[in-house]
C-alpha cells in the first residue's frame, strides 16, 4: 500500500470556507463518480489547514489543504490518474479551487506508530 | 480533534534508510517515553516519502518525511510541546535526523471521506 499526499494553496479569491466547501462537496463527489479513479482508491482523507492565532504554531499555514490518497501500489496510483474521465474531468476540476502551481505531490509509505481513539 | 502535519527534509549526509531508521527506531521511542508529550498524542503516523522513477509522479520528493500527530485541541498540542522533557530532549533530537530549517508545520482538521481496507 502506498499513500499519495497532495499539498496545495487554495485558489486566489476563495475564502478558506469556500475552498473547503468546494473540495468537500463538489470535488470529492466528482472523484467518487469516476469509476476508473475511485475503484483504485483504498482510503481518502482531506485535511483543512488552519491559521493558528498565537503560540509556537501561529502564522499562516504553508498549505491550505493536504489530501491523502491510498492505493495498492505506485502502478495502481499511476493507472488511477490515467483514465480518460480522470484526465478530462477530475484533474481539470482542481483548477476550480486550488492554485495548480502550488501543488506538491508526495508518494510515501505509511507507518502507523500508534492508533488511539481515532479510527 | 486536530492533526499536526510536520514535513521535512532529512539531515544532509543521511541516506533515506538511515533517516527512516532513526525516526522509527530512535525518535519515536523517545517520544513514547516522554509522558507529558505522549499522554496527549491520540494517534501518530510516520510517512516515508519515496522517489518515483518514472511517470507523472517521478522526481525527488519535496519532503523526505511527513509526520502526523493527532491531539484533542490546539491547546493540547501546545501543551504537549511545552513540557520540560519535550523542550530539553525530544525537540532537540529532531536535529539528529532532519534539516530543521526545512520543517513545515501544518495544523489541520481531518475529514475522512472514505475509509476502505486500511485501518
């Protein structure tokens, strides 16, 4: 199993809430309706970064969002992003809510050190 | 519940495997032995970024590692990083395997859109 982490800044002009709304309520359902893509996704998590007012973690976050997508292998991930519907509809939809040039793609191996109360 | 994502490059001079070994087998156990820190951690995941040889995700990753740490709240996270043992032992240990100036800290809200086979 591998995990793709995609970090990005939200599209200029969108508020944090507009960015979250679009990503959660428009883009995610679009991904789920793309059979060649979605059949290969084993787990999907969206992380909404937030500004922290005070303290050691204060400041504007480097990213506004971080997506996490699990696939069986690098080959399966590549195949997921190669389908016609994915290339023509799902990937272009990203431009509606993120700054494409800000996107960072990280292919990784996940190691769950400790899993407490969170499922 | 909030989730802290910490991205970083490995320390210059370390191989990818040395970086992973230190983080997994030296730093993680140190974190677990720090009661003021560890008692506040709800879940802890290490992600080892990997170079991909070919295809649309090829190239050197922007980060070598991404840690994910869940806490009950921003306040709990701040408290976790304020303990004496944490400040004097755990945080300084980071310099043994990461390039400190490369570290990116992202406080986020997690939204699990779909959870398949992965626990």
